[in-house]
C-alpha cells in the first residue's frame, strides 16, 4: 500500500491562507457574531481569524472522528458541545480541512440545533472527496 501524501504547511503559509480567508469573508459582507473553532485542527486558525476579523467572540466545540492519520471512527461524534450561546446569531465555523466533510456536517447540524441564525464555514483546505463544501477555503 502506498503512503498517502499530506501537506504540512509552515506557520507563515497558514497565516497567509488565513489572511486570504479573512479577505474573502470581509468582501462577502458576512459579519459573524461568534467564531467557532472545531477541535482540534480548527482551534489555532479560529484564534487567528478572531484577530483578523477583529472579533473577540471566540468559542469552540469538539467533534471526534479521526483516530489517527487516515483512520476514522464509524461516524463523527460531538464530545464537546459549542461553548457559547449561538441562538439567533451569525456563526463562522473554522476548521483546518474539509477532508471527508463528515465532521463539518455534524458541527453544522449541531449549531443549527442550538439555534444559530446563519452559519458559514471556512477551512484552510478543501479535499475533492469532501461531502461538505465550506463557504470559504484557501
């Protein structure tokens, strides 16, 4: 079996991607009231996005799906619900990659269930096989 290829960007490369994502979000006219980082890969970019969008309202949630690189559970599971009130709010979900898209779909559904008014998703990467397409990706 051939080893799959993975991208390991430098912090400088990640920051450049984050600046581009923030530009996309601002130019779209979307102004989130809460930024939610999806654990674990979404926490660092969510924190950076909070600065770039000048929005200190940062929350997190944890969706467990990957057991190891390329190894998943049967389905994603929310193990930490969103840590901020989202009822009636515009929410920006931030994650590192839309891989299969299943974790993002579960996160999106959770935020809908919690009453978010409008949800947009941004990721650093979008893989072609993803079943969930983020609104913004670098």
